């Protein structure tokens, strides 16, 4: 199938955008830091921590799981020990926090076993988290748009919110 002229231009500009993003990240964080890897965290997860009912440690555990999620098709499977080492928590604490995240619908544990019936680290399905973030995204976008419009009309966001509450 032949490329359209616009598609060809997009394909050619993609490596340029990637290089520019890489350079910006290297400048921001340092090449040595970026060389060790990075993960993509949706801002809505950080912005909606309170609305999601996540305490700081639950969020930290979720972020660690996300850091192990490299491909959409392959669920992360870090050991409780590796999460423990990264977070400075005991493995029983990790287990409890993951159970809380599972009860809240953010994570689903999937037991893995080796062919000789030995237990492996669990796999973690994060589709519950993804689903919750996708439900929250329109609300957060609406709030952001409201804030932008309030700022365009003059005055601070806080004063606009007070005006609305008084009305």
C-alpha cells in the first residue's frame, strides 16, 4: 500500500520528534539518569491521587508496578522482594498494600506457576487502574477547561470559585 504525501511526512518527522524529546529529557534530567530508563506515568494518576483514595504508600506501590509494565500485552510481574527492596518496606507490608489495591479494584493478582509446579511471582493486571483513570479523565479535563475559562475572564481561579459558591 502506497504512502500518502502527508503520511510520508509524518513518518519522516517521527524520528526527529523522538530525538528532540530525548534531547529535552537528557537536558532536563541528565544523560546518565535517562540512560538508566524511564516509564510513562499518566499525569491524571498523580493529579487524582486523593480522588482515587490512594494514600502515599499505595501510590508508591502502584508506581513501582507501572515501572515494571513495559508492554501493553505483557502484565508486570515483579516479586514482592524486589518491590520491598525498592520501597524500603517489608514483604508482608507489600503484600498488604497490594491486597488493598486489589480490594479497591486497581490491581488484580494473577498467580503464576512454573512447569514443575513451583510458585513464581504474581502477575499484576492493571486494567482496573486504567479503567478508573479513563473514567476520571473527562472530569479532570472539564475542571481544567473551567479553570482556563475562569482565568481568561480575569481574576484568579480561587476568586471565580468563590463567586460561583456565593451565587
